[in-house]
């Protein structure tokens, strides 16, 4: 018997060790992936965030103005054809396969992209525009009040913009026009792409919850979003902030770059388990049939008694509530209602009640209260 117990405990110890190794492998691969992506998002430019750096105020303000604005929680494969405006503010997640091509096809077909981001990423058309940190005397970005505007629909009625330090926009083709520049370089650039336009702003804090009301930031936001809107819709990209995507652990692992490595690790652990396992499994002890005791009978009877008491308490509670409700409507003196209440009290005193009986009595009480209200005109 001791040998059987030792065999069982040893097999459980092996299985526990294997599961611990599996956990460490998954955790290590996930940590490695996070380090490789190197994404530490302290500020999320999403319309779901009410934090100072979020964009919820901008979204609610556009809604209050009655503008056709909606959160876009689908991939770029499903962008609708037309002269819509897509606002992409510091996307947190990369593009899926073929999304970049579909995005530029959408712009070429007449869509308008408003890209608000302080750093270069895959959304940039590097042939048209790039960013660069200009070197000052202290070799750091600085806050400056010097602003230069290019007249046009994007800077109309905009005179004061309090931008934070940002990279400079550097045109790579003559089609790119810098519409706003400060001491840190180009702040706003616009260029045409096919039938559509791309507007790039490198200071994403201007439209945040804490800065939207400052200076002429709200006016600048309206200029960018409405300059080429027409009869289209303002789409705010939330898909690349993580919204609208599948959030299950399985989906995350399948989309992860470590999925293939994880499968290999699982296969390796399965081979180890098969190597150490026995053909028909570990020896199991003989099943013992427990003897029934008188205590089980007592416990069963107590449970039945408790259920009976619970029905009585439930009916008493309903009766009390019905009487209080009748007093509130001044119909507690209705003869038919009083007779129903007395009948229910007599039913309770008998002490013989099942679930169906409880349901019937409660229905009688509620129906009697309703009829009394109708007779009284309430």
C-alpha cells in the first residue's frame, strides 16, 4: 500500500514540475516579446481615456457639435470608400498584414488621413515626409513661442498654438507643404496622395483633454477634420489602440510572434511526459465504499426542514410587502383584499407548503393587490 502511495505522489510531483516548467517558458517568451516590442505607453491618445493625455474631450465635443463622428474599431481592410476623414492619434499597435497598403489605397481613392504622432512609424510615407530632431545650443528640444503659419484652410483663425517640444517635419518632395512651424521645426505638414490628402501633426498633446481648450487648439482640430470632410464621416481610429480586437489569451498567443516557439516547447514537454509516463498510467488504490451513517440521515432531514422554513419566510416576506404596499395606496381596507390576506395567513399556519404552493399563494397576493388598485381607480 505504501508503494502505491509513493508511486502516485511521485507521478504527481513529475506532472507539477512539468507544468511549472511550461509556465516559466510561457512567461519568459511573453517577457521577451514585450522587451522586443519595447512599448511603454504612459499616455494613451484614445477617445475612451478621460486622463489628461486622452482624447475623450475631443470626441465628446465633436459629438456635441453635431458632427458625424464615430469610433473606428475595425481594420483598415474595411475602410469605407468615400471622402471620409480618418484620425489616427499615436497608434499603440502595429498594422496587420496588408493594412498599410489598404490605408494608402483608401487615401488615394479620396480618403483624408489626419496623422497625429510625434515620432516616425509605419504610417509615414517616407518618400514624402520624415521627422528629425533639430539641434539647438543645448542639443535638446525646447518650448518656444515662435510660430510661423502658412495661410490656408488648415490655419484659418489660428493665431496661438502652445506646442510642446516635438520632432521637426522635413519635406522630401515639393508636394509637401509645411503649414505651421515653430522653433523646433515643422509642426504641421500637408500633402496630396492621389485623390486624398494626408495631414501630419507632430505634437499630439494639442488635442488632449488637458490642452484642447487652450489657445486655438480646438480651432486647429476643427480645421484639420473639416477641411476636406464634405458629406463624409470623421472616423477616429481605436482599432490600433486595441479596441475591437479579440482579447482572449488564446487569440493573443496565436497572433504573437512567439506562437511557433511555444508550440515547440509544448511538443518538447509532451515528449518528456510520454517518456516518463507508464503505459496504462500509475497504479490506483482500490476504491473503498464508505458506510452510510445515521448522521447523513439527520443532515438530510435538517436540509428538508430548512427548505420548508425558507418557503415560509419567503411567503411571509411577500405578505408583509403586499400589506405595506396596500397601506401606501390606501386600499388595505378592501374586503376582497383582506379576505385574501387572511386566507394566505391560514395557509401559512398549516405548515404544509411546497414550491408550487408558495408560487400559487404569491400569485394570489399580487393579483389581489392589482385588482384592489383597479377597483379603487389607482
